C-alpha cells in the first residue's frame, strides 16, 4: 500500500484470528492490529475506534423476529451456530456461560 502523504510508511495488511494477532503484538512481530475484542493484556494499550451492534439472524417464523432486540435470556432455548473459539473467543464464552451476562442485547435486523 502506498500513501503519498507518508512516503516512508510501510503498511502490510494481513488477516488473522484475534489471539494470533495479540500474540504477535506482544512479541513485537506487529506494530498495530485492529481486532474485535482484545481482552485485558497489561503489555498492550488499546483504544476503541468504533462500536458495532451484534446481530442475531432468525427465521421469519421465529417468535423473536418481531422484537427490535433480544437478550441472552430470550435466546436460551435457541440453537446457536458459532465460529470456533479461536475465531471469536468472546462469543464462545457467551454461548457456554453467558447467562451470567443477561444485560447483553442483540439487534434483530429485518433486512436479511
């Protein structure tokens, strides 16, 4: 990538799982990474650059589809399909023991 205003800056783009990016930052293999949720790490400084809602995809026939948002309690009887833990550790934690965090809510997007 060439940025004319910064001719001496070298930018190399790469995509990887958050834990791998955090590992590489910790061991100085990377200078910067954009990740969904880095978790607590005393060796790193984090700055939130954006915030996005978390979406639930439901069939039109679901009783939850008519709600504007749903909570973890609402989803307790639903079947979840998730990425493996390495891809999104926080979602795996929520699905396995997330009932402790009942205040979390999801946006129901009717455009899908």
